[in-house]
C-alpha cells in the first residue's frame, strides 16, 4: 500500500471516528440556543401568530401563547389546545375531542422552537453517536417514547435542529419524520419557514407547511384559546 493511499485511509478513518463521537447533551442544546439567537431572546417571546399554507392545500393560521396554548384556524374550522385538552370545532359548529396526538402537532407547527427546552419536554434524553443525513454531519440526541425512541438531529455546522425521527408513535415498525428548513430571522430569532411531516405508516399522510408570515408579542386576546361553549361560540382572533 502506497504512503498516499495509507494517509488517505487514515484521514478517512479519523473523520469517521470524529463523526461518531457523541457531543454532550448540554453542549448540543447550548449550541442550538446560540444558533437560534440566544435563550433570552427566545424566552422573551410571549405569543405568536403564523400565517401559512399547506402545500397543495388550504391556508392556515396558528396562534400560540406561552407556555403551550395553541389555536389553529383553517377553512372555517378551529382546533385548539387550551392547556388541558385538545378540541376540534367543525364548520357546522360541532365540537369534538381531538386525539391526544393532535396536541403535539399543534405545538410543533405553532412553536417549533419548543425543543430548546428539551429537558422539560422529555424526562430522559441522552446524546447519541453522530450520524450523517443526506451527506450532512449531525449531532444526535435520543429520548425514549412509549414503545420506541425519538431522535433529534442538529446540523453540525449551523447547530440548528433540522430533523426529528420517531419510531413508536403509533407503531414499533413505522417511522415518523419531521423536517425543519428555510430558517429566517424573526425578531432576532431563527425561525423555520418550512415544516414537513412524513409518515412511513400505510395510509400515513405527508404534510408540508409553508409559512409566509410570523408575528410575535402581538396584542392577543387570551380568551381565543378557551374551549368553545356551543351555546355561545365566539370566533377568536386578535383584539
């Protein structure tokens, strides 16, 4: 084996070894916080309004208020999480209880920065060996879920959370993938203007949310997050 070939193989081995080393949990999250714009800037956000459109789908508006209240408006329907329950109000004003899984998706779409507080969201989360996704090096964190695990991928260059893979959400066999991309600064904070959700489960849908507008710390009536009373339904919005 020639010296140049040996040197090339050694460099490749060293690169692979460096890639496989797991960063500490605190290091990954602190780098993520700095990449977003800093914890102080993010924690100063009290509420948010998002205007978006599902690819080949309807326009949608999200309202979010700290810590986790969400309202979703689309085509005359309302869906919300009031801090205790998730509900859906149809065009015909039929109120139903939404599946618990809907709460997670409401929060992800309305507040994708929530993972900065990952230690509060998950009782157990640990670093894992680095991986590559589409040729890009990633730092990885992993947390157990009901019957599987959830993996979080942070780009090693930007330090932003760009991908979540979950096995065990609905089945131990099928993967759910969420992708955050097209980050843009909003009030000094990097915000993903595209959020994709893909499901490998048979019949699972692919949602592609394209965000057009984000406003934060707006004058927002907190009553819009309340579960509607059918005897007196009030369509919410800004005051």
